[in-house]
C-alpha cells in the first residue's frame, strides 16, 4: 500500500458531527480530509433520519391540520396518498440537502474520500471504497464521528420485508394496512405518526409504563390526548413472532396477559448503539467503555492527544445538534483556540410529533428526586390567544425556577411548533437568566412565545391571561 503525505486532520464520518467539524476546521485554516461511505456528507441524519422523517412528518401535519379545519367550517376531502410521489418528494429533499453539503465541502477545499476508514496504526488508517479497494493514508490528527446504528432484538430479526428498521420505514416502499411499532421512543412515535397519518392502523408496544421514558410526564400526557395510534400496549414486550405469507403474527406479553395479534409488518425502534466496531480501535490502543461509548474530555479528546471523538459515539443524548456542537468545539481545540471546551448547561430534546414535545435542563422528576428548592410553573395553552386561534388548546409551557435565586433551571413545552420555542428557554438557561428577565422581555403578540413570558409571570404570582383556580 503506497503511503501518501501525512494528512493534517482526518475526520471519519460525515454526519452532522463530522461535517460540522470539517467545515469549521477548514474555516479555521486547517487542511481537512473527510471520509464517509456516502457520495456526499449528511450521515444518518440527512440520508436516513432527521431530514427524511421531518419531510414526512410535515405531510402528516398538513393532513391533520386540513382535517381539523373541517370543525371550523373549511371542509377538505379525505386526501388521496400517492405513496410513490411522496417517496420521490422525500428523496428530492434529501438529494438537495446532501448535494448542498457536497458543494459546501468543495467550496472549503476539503478532501472528501468516499469509503470506510479503519485504523491500522496510531497515525495510520486504511480506507476501503465501495468496490472493496483499499488504500492507506497517514494523519496527524483524527476526529472520530462514526455515529450510531439501530439496536436489534433477537426475537425480531430485521428482514427488511416484514420486520423493518427505521431505514426501511423511511423508504416508503409500501403502505401497510396494519403495523406494529415496537418501542415508544423518539423514532417509534415519529415514524408511527407518519404512517398513521398516511392511513396505516398503527399499534405501539412499549416496554415501560409510558411513552418516552425519561421525558417530562406532563408533555407525554399532552401527546396522549392526541390519540395518534389505534392501540397502545404499555409494559409490553414482543414474545414470539411468526412470519407468514400474509404478514406477521406477534405474541405480545403484557404485565397481566399475553395476546396474539396480526400485522402486515413490524417496525423495530428500540434504541441505537454507538458505531465503534470495525474501526480498528485496537490499533490505536483505545477501547470503548462498557456502554460502547468512547470516553472523551471536555476538549472531546480521547486518552490519546491526537485522537478526538464527537457525536453519538461519545454518549447520550444521541442528538444531531449535540454532535454538531461537539464537532465545532473539537475543530477549535485542534486549531489552537484558547478556552475552547464542551460545556453546555443544557441540550434541548425534541420529539417532532403533532403536538411537538420539547424540553431542556432540569426536569420535574429530577426536582423530586434531588429534593431541589424549585418552583414549577405551568401555563396552559388554553389561556393563549394564539394557541386557541390555531386550535391548540391542549398545549402546555412550563418552567422550573430556583425559588431563591429566581434563575431558570429547566423548561418544557408541548404543542404545535414547540420546537421553535425551546431555544429561548435554552438561551435563558445558558445565560443564567432569571424569571424576571423572561417576564420583563416584551414578547410579540399574538404568538406562542408569550406562553414563556407568562409562565415566568406565574412565578411571581399571576400571569395576564391565566389565574389558577
Ligand atoms: P429511544 O431510546 O428513544 O426509544 C426506544 C424505546 O423502546 C424506549 O421507550 C424503550 O423503553 C423501548 N424498548 C426497548 N426495548 C423494548 C422492547 N424489547 N420492547 C418494547 N419496547 C422496548 O430510541 P429510538 O426511538 O430508537 O431512537 C434512538 C435515538 O435516536 C434516540 O435516543 C435519539 O437520541 C435519536 N433520535 C432523535 C430524534 C429527534 O431528535 N427528534 C428522532 C429520532 C431519533
């Protein structure tokens, strides 16, 4: 294998972590080589995750809003779904964005290598292209950003025909009449909502007593009111599966009973695991911890001075925006920027269902567990003019505020466009803002953002549009 010149910085994986690191490093004057199996940057997020699912969730929301409008005097016919056209539109969105990233990469003179990288030494790796051809290269520094992949279940082996993973579901090859989603977490709820809106009868089997374990329970209650799914089985696991010509016969074991149900297909969405296998980490002399993650310091440096790691492989939460932030920090550290460190107070989480569920910082459950001196204020959207005008009466905004210092410690919102509201709460927490900073900031009327201002007003006893009875 012929060795080429030493690369200054190699980044393995071009997802939101890897490409954000690559672009920022190049902007800071570093010569970057970016390696990924896809033809353009984007990773799971753009090709098989966040972006295609959001394109489809947009359609789901459009349908739900059109159907809801009939209550207010604007009646639409039940929509006809052209599944091929929907799939082609989603592909166009993915292509436009990934090609755009390709152009941004070229514009920054980043060397983009299509293939899979594996370490062969402390400063060397080999790249295998899609045809199986390998070539070697040596490097000064590396950022590992290889992301994560779906966890499987032994009793539900993915066959991509009747037992699907999220990638199969996003391909939209067919519209099953009846589908079981195993796992009521982010992916289960988002993709379950898409198929339900497209006309599939969706059932969910979730192992724990509720959707989204770990999320704020008030938010989950708001989502449950939307009754998005045909059947929901909590505290239930799939015990046995029989694949027949017609579909899948599943035996569901709940706390009290076991029942047998038939579906056309099953979507497995029970979590993700970091991609640290097949990376040749042994050649570096580093290994993943018990949970499979690579341990890094606040500079995103592994125990080796010249090897960095970012994104899903460094630990929970496995979120694209956390990966991008880590990527930019690692790039700054490598460029020698003083004080660059990964030190966020909060990482906002968002589930793009209808209603959207978002939260950041301290949760009410943590307040109870840690016995914190915190006041929880909740502003119901039935008291917001804008929410009522768009038929979103069940929404909720809540803030968790330190009783003594009045500093905002956490926040959660459920409702339409809640995802656009959470950055204000995240910024407030990052800046150490108090409830009065929020209550004294003039928020435009009539907007859903006022629910944040009025939640803060509640801390002091009363909000303009809401009085607790
Ligand atoms: P998840 O951890 O969000 O949810 C998995 C769910 O499956 C949990 O509720 C868990 O209790 C349940 N479960 C586990 N084993 C089970 C079993 N045997 N039977 C029934 N239920 C079982 O995982 P996910 O939905 O696969 O998503 C993976 C990760 O991808 C998320 O943690 C998140 O970080 C990321 N993601 C984020 C977004 C977003 O930001 N909007 C969207 C999709 C995915």
